[in-house]
C-alpha cells in the first residue's frame, strides 16, 4: 500500500491511498478468521446458557417431586368389597349398646371395631353413645358429628344398626361386658356362644337380649382377622362413618380457601398443655411452665405415670417436636417459606411465644380462626370434638401431612391418606432428629446444606409410600406384643389396599 499527500484549493491536505490486490486478500482472510473465532465463541456461550436454562428448569422439577410426591405409590387402589363367601346380615333380637371413649379419632376407630364385633357376634348394633366425660368435656351426640342416617343405610348389608333400643327393651336390664383389648375373631365367637346363654339364665328376656360395652377402643386385633372382617372395618371407617353436613360443608370450604393459595401443608402440632404434661416433656420451657405441667399431671387421676424424666423422654424420641424444631425440620426438607401451613391442633402451650420461630421461617401459618369467620365457627364453639373433625378433614385433604407426634389423630389421618392413594405423609424420626438438634445447640452443626442432606436422607423412606404393617417389637411376648404392633387403621395394607389388575378397580 502506498500513500501520497497533495493540497486542494482550500489548502487542506488530501490523502490518496493505493491499495494492491494482494493487500485486499490479506484483509479478507483476517476478517474471515475473526468471524470464525467470534462464531465459535458465541456458540460456546449459547451452549452454556442453554445448559444453565435446562439446569434451572430441571432442578426445581426434581425438587418438586421430592417435596410433594410420595415415592412408589402407583399401581395401588382401595379394595373393600366383600369376598364371595360373605353373607348378607340377618335381623337379630340381640343388641349391643356401646359407650365410645376417648377423643374424636379414638371414638371413630372404636365405633368401626364395634361394627365388626356386632357382625361376628350376630348382634344388632345400637348407635353408640359418645364420651362426654373425657378431657374435652364435649356434649356432642353421634348425630352432631356423624351422618347418622347414612351410617345406618351404608351398613345395612353388613350389620343391622338402629338408632335406639326397641321400647320394650329400653328399661330392661343390660349385661355389662368389658371386651378384651386387641381380641381375635375367635374370642368374640366363643364369647357369643356363652354370653347370650348366660344372659337368658340371669336375665330372662321375652323380647330380646342386650349387653352394654363401656369401652370401644382397641377391642379388635390389628392382624390375623378374617379378610372380610378387615374389609368391613375399612368400609365402616372410610365409607359409612361420614361427618355430619355442617362439618362436611365448612371443612370443604376451608380446604378450598387454603387451596386458593396453592399447595399447603397440614401440621398436626401436638404442643398442647395436656400433651406436654402427659408425656412429661419440658425441653425449652421455663421453671414456672415446667411446674405447671407437673401439677396438672399429678392432679389427673387416670394418668398413671407421675414422675417422668424429660431428658430421657426426649432422647428416646418420646416427646413432640417443638414449634422451633418443626420449623428447622420443614426448612431443611426444602419447603419454601412462602408455603401455607395449616396448624391442626388445640391451643398451643405458651401461645405466640413458642410459635415465633416457626412463624419467622414460615410466615403463612394459619389456624381455623384465621381462615374461617367467627360466624362460621360459632356453631362449633364448646364442641372440641366437632372442631377436631374440621382439623381431620383439612389434614386428610392436604398436599402434605406432618404430625409432630404420634397419636390417635396422626395414625388415623395417615391411614386414611394411604387408603386414598398414599398421599404424602412425612413422619418425623424424632429420636434421630433430637441428635441433630442437640448438635445445633452445641455448635457442632449448623443449619445449611449438611443439615439438609442429613434430614432428607433420614426421611427418605418415611413419606407414606406403600408397605405392609409393622409387626410387634422384637423380644415382645404374650399380649404385650399386641400393644406394640402398628395399628390396622394406621396402615390398612394389604387387606384394604390392592395392586391394580388390568387397571380395573375393585372399590
């Protein structure tokens, strides 16, 4: 390339360039080379961006599955129809009257046991009387809580159920009988042969025979019962024993209101005064609160254990998780702080003081009185059992159910959710969690990725996936072993939950 300078008439210099064809070729090659480098670099950047997009989309999807879906729950369905050998019920002049004891779910499972017992003993079941003398002091009747006409009609092919005794038997003497806990079918078959004969000898009856059962809870074994009796228990609990219309209607409304905010967790937070007093769990409480619980335990006559070592209880996993511990637990599992959490429980001991940490982690913490109007709740005031029925409905329908402690409601809800398709139920390993929480308190472990990994792995197989019921604890003998078996109503598999066959449901 050669450059010359000349001047124009305006005396300004003018530059003249002479470019050779060889120079043009060099420039073209350089331009092509730069373009190639730029293209390769841009493709690499696009690839990296694509990878990041795919990663950001895939990772939440996997996380969502871990948070909300129970593992391996496909291919199972409810199967409660009786077998071909099952005979229709007969009309019997033998009657069983029952007083169902305990709270809501203790009464519910007890009532269903009595349905099965009446079937085995060839007797007519009178609508049970509910416990009015328990801790809750609730005056509700059967019809206040349950749909009585539907209960009677639904079981008409299984057991004859009547609202009350015939008039001629209302004032007749009744034989009082305490049934053995966790009894077999043969126990009731043998008893049936003897008790009706003995009744006629002691109390001659022209119009019928009546025996009264003062307790209904845990009167049937969990295992080794005839398959049709087990299926009958499921039909009674999950089909026949529906809640009354006022409870059903409000319960459905509250579920809809929660769902309007997306998925929700139902947390059965057993941090009520009576539970802490009964278990002797005082971790994190001050001296005055600890003494208050001790006095309550001392003054409650039917609680046998009076002196309890709180530290030993907690280390054995026999204490309810505290609200703070529940917050750490749910956060470590990966649940976002924006999730709505419904608290299914009575009055929390210590009030808002002990809820502060949980609410700090999960601000959308709600109770019945948060999502229902005072007018809606007025009809349930002073009726703790009816109020508990609302908690039960909301818990069964939740996306995830988490009980902070095992108990009648926790077991009943878990069993119902298994029956409905193994909906996610996370059962905290309280004994294992206490070890981790103590390490946090001692500064040996911090909240973060490590804790998340430990808690997630610890609960990998505690999410309500299909499995058979657990048997008794090792080393247990005699009737004590029956007490340690997993409840039939906590896991009605395999008698009432079956594997699909050609996608035909036997419901």
